[in-house]
């Protein structure tokens, strides 16, 4: 089974780029492409089967600037049939009332274009009050990362989330993991 996987991210301070690079490293040869959205044309998203999109929340619940500009260019882009996994940086201590809001906003924009969500992530273990990134009462729409307050959990969260995403897209099954262990 041949599946093309691309990571696209927007990063202001480098934290989201760092997470994108860690995800790329974990994916190894499974990864087809990694790119910064500030240097990407929206049509490039249609070239891949699986899109892993990284964003961060700025100020009081605002979208990272590169993503904000990118989303304004989407027009009538059709992402029907694309599987999308989201990962995001937030600050749960400094901004508990809008933790990861940009991830929820990004999913809203992508969902309207026909994409299928993969990688819904449990919110248990995170300390925050409100988030627009909630899938339901117990899950985020994607992987939440907090490099400011929980950097010690970033690598484990990325690995666990990637196993989940690869299972959901059919590239990994539990028997493969059991055989490898």
C-alpha cells in the first residue's frame, strides 16, 4: 500500500517547526514531504493522501500568522478523500481559556473542504479551562503540545499520536507492533 504523507506547519518561534521535525524523524521513510506553509501554495495540499498540519495559538486564541495568511488563499480548494491529522502548540498555563484554539480553527477551515479527520487526541492530563480545539468533551481534534509547560511530554506524545494516526490510515496494525516488540 503506497500512501503519500506530508507535513505542513506554520511556526513563529520555532516550537511548531521543532515538533514538525520530530514527527518527520519518527515517520522516517514513510514521509513524502515537509513544508512551511509560508512557502506553500494551497494546491500543494492536494498532492498527498495524508496531511499532518501543525499550528500554534497566539495572543488570545489567534491563529499563527503564516496559517492565517495561508487559509485566506484556500478559495474553493477540494480536500475530499484526504486524511488530515492536526498537531498544535499552546500554552496551557498562560492561556488556559483558549488553549490550542488555532487547532480548532484550522480544523474548521479544512473540514469544510471535505477532509477526513484522523488522530483525535485525549484531553485527559492537560490543565486548561477552555479550548476551541475540542472534538468532544474528552478529546482534542488533534495532538496538543505545550512546549512552555510540558516539554518533557512532547516526544512521548508525538510517538503515541503517530502510532494512532498510522493505525487509523491503515499503515500500522497492532499485530505489527506485537511482532516487533
